[in-house]
C-alpha cells in the first residue's frame, strides 16, 4: 500500500489478507462483508418467495378488513369517547313465573351461538387507518353477564322502573362482550307477573331492530319471526323476477291470475310483471329523490334555525350532564283503539274512511287517500304530551334559558324528534347497524286541553302525517349511511377519531376536544328533543321465554345528548305501550312517569273523539 501526495491510498497495493479494520476507524462506515450479504439474501429468499410473502400479507390484510365493523357500528364508540353519550339499547320483559339463572343461561348460550357478537369483544379500537372488529373472547362465560337483583318492597312497577334507570346508566366495559342481562326475582304487578328480565346491549352490537331480533330469538316467537322475515325476502326476490301472481302485486289485477297459470301466457305475463316492477321501482326512486331532496333541505334549514334554542323536556343542567337516568312505561292500550282513530281520522274529513259503510263491515275499511297510520296517531299524541310538559316548566334560571324561551314565544318552535330509518333487507338476521335516521319536526295541537274538537284533532293528525310522509322518502339519509360506513375501514375519515380521549395529555388534542370536536358533536346530539322509534313486536298473542309467558314487553332506544329523551313505541299481544327514559334532574324528577300518564290521558281523549265520529256515521 502506498500513500499518494494528496493523502489517498493506493488500494491495489494492499495485501489481500489485511483486515478491513486496518483501513477504517471506529467511527467510519464499514462496507458489508460478503458473509452478511449472503445471510440477508438467504433471509429474503428468491423472488418467488418474496412475492409469495407479499401476497400472503395482502390476503391477511384483506381478511382482517373483511372482519372490520362498519362505520356506523364504530360511530357509537367514537361518540362515547367524545361526548357523554351512552349508546344503550334496552328491553324489559315481565314474566308470569320465575326464571332461574340456569334457565336464562341456556337461552343466552343459544342466542350467542346464533349471534356471535354476544360472545365477542371489541378489538383494534383507537386506530386511524385500521378499523375495529369483534373477536372471540377466550374468557367468555355467559354467567358473568347475568346479574340477579331484588327490588325493595313493595317491588312493583315504581321500583322496577327505578332499577331499569340504573341499568341504563351503567358505564360500559369494552374489554368484554358489551351486553348484560338482569333477572329481577321478586317483581310483581297486577297483570300477574312475578319476575322481570332487563336486557341491555351496546349500540355497537346492532341497531335497535337487530337487537330486538336477537332478543326475540330466545322466545317462542322465533319460528313465526323466521317465517315472516324469510317469507318477505322470498316474496321480494320473486317480485323482482315476475314470479308472483298479478294479484300479489296489486289486488286489482286479480282477474289476470288465471293467465299466470296458463302455459302459453305465463312467460309473457312474467315478463310483463318484471318490466312493470322495475319501471315502478325507477319511477318511485326518482320521485323519492325529489321529495328526499326537498325534505333534506328543509331539515337542514330547521336544524340551523332551531338547534341553538331547543327547550328540552327536562330542566337545565348548568353543572354538566347527570350520570343518572329515570325510566317509566305506560299501561297497555288495545290496538283496536288505534284502529278506531285510523278509521275516524283518515281521509280529507273526519269519518271519510267509513262513510256509507255499515258498522259490521268496517273491519278493513280504510281511506284510499289520506290514510292515517299507527305512527301518525301515536306521534300526534306524543308531540301534544311533550308540548304540554315543556309549557308547564318553570321559568329558566339561566340567562340563556330565559333568552331562548322568549325567542320561542315569537318564533316557530316545532318539537324535533330523531327517528331511525331501517335499511335492513328482508331476511337479514345479522347483528349489525343497518339503520340511518333524520329529524322530524312536529308541532303540538293548538289546544292541549280536553276542549280540543274533532276537527282540530283531524287537522293536527294530518299535519303530523304530512311531516312523517316526507320523512319516509329519506334517500339522502340512506346515502349518508353508506358514506359513513367507509369510516369503518379507515376511522380517520371520521373527524370523531382525530382527537381521541386517550391522547388528551397532548395540549392540541385537549384543546381541540374541548373547543371544537365536543361542541360540534354535542350540537348534533342535542338538535332534537327525543329519539323516537316504533318497534313492531309479536302483535297477535303472548309469547314465552324459557317456557314462561311474557306478560309485557318494552323496548327502548338510547338517549341523545344532554336533556334528550329515549322513547320506544312497541306493539305486543294485541296491545300498544310506550317506554321513556330521561336524565334524572332533581328539578324535573318524575318526568318520564308524567309523560307516560299524560300520554294515557291524551290517547284516551283521541279514542273518545274517534268513537264520536264513528257513532255519528251510524
């Protein structure tokens, strides 16, 4: 080795046996030795092996993403992380005989086999680019989800309502399957019930309909429910292919049924029915787009016009939202009474639906135009009840409360309800959130006393019917549902995931949560007075659970933001009842009980007026 005048080495002069350390200091970068390169190449393998590993990684990622929950499922977790929202779906069964823990465990085990999410826990929450999923809980034990409680004497409805309120308010442990069942051993009431079951599930498990389906799976109604859901799916599939009888599309086509069984004419009839079905579908979709756009623009205007001045049914909570909840239910009304109201108030004037129809032939009488549904009647009564409760509240104590009440006296102030919209396909048994929703703005009747006339009730019901019929064309909420679903694969697409509670120690995260994300989320959750949902149950006869007859069944959606209410309307065994939950605020304590009692009185008034209309037709 020689040294040039410029200081560079003549490397070609060095001995091949001289170690590299002779030429490089400790801090210099060493060239890789041949042994290291060979080892690395062996680890990487051939090009084919490397490609196989890449394909395997992609397949694994695809399989994981297939198991990820949808964005709407994940939304409930993010809302709970950002606000004080408690996404609890609740149902209450009262039974004619006692049910043991072992009997209940057997039913719940069967339920978990049919709906795996009941034995799974959440995994991979809190990531931005990788969605959460349900995974099997290796420590799952059905008995750890069953609690046994005894009520204080006299152990009746009042005590059960108080316990349900406690169960609704309980915080969630997301490290275990997110559901609980409470057996109330000593409950009894005048209907002959001696036991009660309270079931609570996190909204991430499923939407209200999915939760109710999973609950009914444990009852004797399962076979009827399966036939009904599968039958609806089969009928829709046949309708798309023109395989139904003409009369099944429309009763007026009954004369053409014989052609559908004719070997020569049947193919032509099937083709014609298929074309008519899809043309009708396209036409109705175009109409729905128009009315849905009108409804969406109108709703957006009303949201911005009212969300900042909504007066909730419960009193103000200046110190923050209470963690406690109260609950109550109404007595059961006959569905025949609802039908009386439908017949009396359907059509352009009272009694139009049954005009000229003898009393003994009115069973299926209905108006061809302006038909009033069960929801129209119940919502008309409910908005009257809430309007009266709000009007009876004392003067607000806060300055902002006084300002909003003054403004509400001069500005239009409809009561907003958030109403879920199911997009679940017929025959879909999956435990997922397949619902969207929108605000519906209803005004109470001008007269909230017993002096309201028949004509005023008719007008009021049809105004509510108009608002609800617009809501039924809600294509944009369905579109928003599918957009929101994308955030399940990448939570970063939802602003709720940007500043998680787990990173509040970072100043920027803490400030953004307090001054931006939380206020916006609260504004959305407080843009309505109540979440209102109608849950059709087994309407014809009582059902059994674990072989014991269910005397009464209630189901309840979660509440929204501070001061909002959850209201469930459910039909069961030929009757109709409501269940209500609300924040337990000392100054308005007992509000759920008052609403249920006032609903009973107001509904009875509507039925009385309906009977007057029908008697007049005789």
